[in-house]
C-alpha cells in the first residue's frame, strides 16, 4: 500500500492511498476469515462450517464495511506515523476509486492538531480592570476569566479543521432537536418560536464550536509550557469524591489540568 500526503492546509492533511489488486484481495480474505466465525450454516454449529461453504453466507454489506474499516484504519495509522501527525478529530473518507483489475485508490482527509505558538502568552494577558459601576471594586473571577479567554482567542491565531467544527455543530443541533422534542415540538416549530432560522442557529453553533475548540487547545498548549501534568493519584482522589468511573479518568485529567492552567492565568492578571 502506497500512501501519499498531498498537502496540509488549515490543519487538515489530504491523503491518497493506493492498494494493488492483490492487496485488496488479501484484505477481503482477512475480512472473510473474521466474519465467518459469526455465520450460522444449517447442519453446523455457529462458526464451525468450512470456509468454502460459510463464505457464501457472509452478508455482502457487512463484508464491504469490514474490509473498508480495516483498510481505513491501516491508512490512518500509517499516515500519522509516517508524517508525525496527531489526529484531532474523525477522519473523513472523500472518495474510493475501484477500477477492474487495478485495485483501489482512496482519498481521505485527516483533521490534525494545529501548530500553536503560545510561548508569549504572559505578555498578552490583559491587565487588571476595575468595574464600571464601582471603579474601586475589582472585577469578579468570572469576569476576569472571560477577559482572559477573549484575549487569548484574539491574540493567538491558528486554524481549526472544518470537519471538526462541523461535527461539533452537528452534535449541538442534534442536542437542540432532542430538547425541542421534550417540549413536544419539532425543531422547525421550536426555531419558529424563538424567531430564528436553521442557518442562523447553525452559524451561532459553528462560531461557538470554533471558539471552544480553540480555547481548549490554547489552554492545553499553555499547560505543556508550564509542565502541568496531574498525577494519577490526583485523578483517582477526585474521581473517588465525584464518583467518576475509571473509563473517564482521561477526561477527568484534562479537566484538572485545565483548572490548574486557569489558576496560573488568574494569578498573572
């Protein structure tokens, strides 16, 4: 399998992979071997029928999906390794060209972590600010955090993969539709009630998604600069107090690292 990185633009890697006819046949054979264990053939126990018989009972759609899934996983893994890339979101399959006796040519895009320069973050942080109502009174913690966030987003520029923003926007729309259903409303009826069009809501969600993702990545970069790395003991302690299951320890660690990063930023302002 030959993999080529065509270009990298706006934190998206454009990949082309070419498989020979023999490689496609090999992948199909491998997929059949895995799927026949789930096939039941009359006169045999499940998974015990001879391959020459069982393969005729394999669902063609399942076989195609299994082959494609296996191939795409190989392409993504190899592409990331060969080009020293870090995947930020879900790979997007753009096209499969399968001509007779010529194997496959697959094109896909990989949303990758952008390059972020936050080394001068201390210099760009906002100065302490008094409230407009009472000049002698300092702003609240929440107000200070909001100003810090606005400043970081304004001063530290980089691109986010469009596919990642689109996926987050889609998730938010699905959540909104679910909320509308709890009110016995369709999404169209809900939007009419709040006097907004679907395009307006999509635009709002898209902007929020981009800002949220960018902010998370900036904070992650600052955490790396400050060598913030919550220990497994810290994670377990918080998890125990909050009843967080072990399979969510990774997410919890990110939350703890983010809190520590925000504390550093607050102390500098």
